[in-house]
C-alpha cells in the first residue's frame, strides 16, 4: 500500500577521498546489491572507497581491525602484487550475497478500525530480490517480483471489496559515474492491481522513477528525481532531499516523501554487519486498484491515500535475518472513486508494522 519511493535503507557514512581499507564482511564475492530498508532508493554503496594501493613487488598486511574488500581474504591476510591486480577489478557492493539470490522480505501492517464507522486496513506484502551483473558486477540489475494482499475492514454501506491485491515486477539499475561524485538510480515496475474479480485493462500499470545522487562532501548526498505513477491526478511527483550522516551513530534522511532521523543503539558495531537503530519519521501511504463494486457488480477504480508519522526500531544483520518494528499515527485518510461515488474520508487511526528480511 505504501508508495515504494523510499523504503531506502541504512545509509553508510561516506569514506574519505584518500585510499583506505573498508571494514566489510570478508566473505562477500558477487551477487548484486542488498537493498537497504531505511531509504531503499539511496544507493549509498555506490560511494564506497577503493581498495588501498600497494607498492609493486612488496607485500603488506592490513591492520588487524580492518578487512579488505576482497572476497575470501581474512583481516590478517597478506596481499602480494599479483593478488592486488585481481583485487582492483570491479567489486560488488558491500553486503551482497554470493549468487543471484540477494534478499527475501516480508512486511505486515495493521491500521485498526477503532470504531464501527471507521475503516480498518491490513497489509501482507512479500518479495524476493535477484541480482544480475549488468555488464559489470558493480553495476547490478536488480529484479524484484512482489506480491501483496490488502484487507479492508469497511463500515456498513461503503460498498468496498474485502480484499485487493498487488502483483508486480520491478527492474532497478544503479550506477556510479567513474570516480566522481555522481550516481544514478532508475527503476521500472510492471504491476497488476485489482481485486481479481474481473479482468480490466486499468488494473495493469507501468510505473517508475529516475534519481540522480550527488555527493558534495563525505557523509552528505543530495538526491534529485521524479516518480511516475501513471494515474489520474498524480501522474508525476518530485523526489528529492538530502542525506547527511554527521557521525556513524546519527543519520538524517530528509527525503520526500519518506523522511526520517535515525540513531544507532548500543549492541552493534559500525561496519560489523550487525547494527541496531531507533528512528522517527513520516511517510505517504497510497494505492490504486481496479475493483468490482459488491452491490452492483460494476467496474470501478479506488484510490487510497493518507499521511503517517511513526517511530521504529530495526536490527540489520548482513547475511542474516533482519527485523523492524514500527508504531505510528495515520491521518488525512481519503478514498476516491473513479465513478461518481462520493469520496470516503475515514477517521484517524494507528499503525502497527513488522518487517522481516533475510
């Protein structure tokens, strides 16, 4: 139900412009990119620094508290000149799995009815991310089939179906331009959104987005772009803002339409692959479905929208089972119909959400 604009991701602090070792899990080889949960469309991994150079013919050992961004090397491994030639080939983003499979995710959201005249809403959404080299391993093509079911607990007389469904394929590509500060993130989604009661051409929609990321200083990135939603009234929306990480323990993600501020909690070590965060933020909820009106069997289109403020906790484990829990307040809710049916404006409600990612 939530627009997939920024579901983006923990943002890593940008590295120094000087060559340095990057502390990342040592067993990552290839497989695409892990899509972060905080700001899914922020390709922060595109700004990972290069592997440190070495003197020709000499050997060196990295510090014990560092690890090279080279698959299968341990923190105290020795890298000679021949191995360094292989190590400087295009590397995959940190956190990527070895192989095509990258991520499996599940999200459950509940907006309770609270009273008999209100509208309750529930979401169950799942998907799987596959990564393929798009000419190079460090510029992956991510393909994500997704499916969702939305349960409507409508008041008497609302003439709405009990359930509507989402089924879609997203094709996403991320790329950094040379060694400079520019990068891009583009995606196209082919989706079918309906109650599966009747076939209707309006249920199939092609949507997408195009973003440009500019890194002004280490730890600060500006995002500019647009999202295309292929629907009456709101076909194109701007996407933009700034992502700033003044320290490894604080992240400011001022991105419309899903801003948030996050603080690292005790129990995790930056770069260790196991981090815990608390955050507050907001999001814009929306969805469009082709339906059959239960009373008349007539075809119609419903458009739902709302605004949300929320607080959450997430634990991100690279290569393991990550989780997040969110609680929020939902307001300015609105149901529009393509027919002449008057709009429905449900009362404010609460939000409870659980997300699992592997």
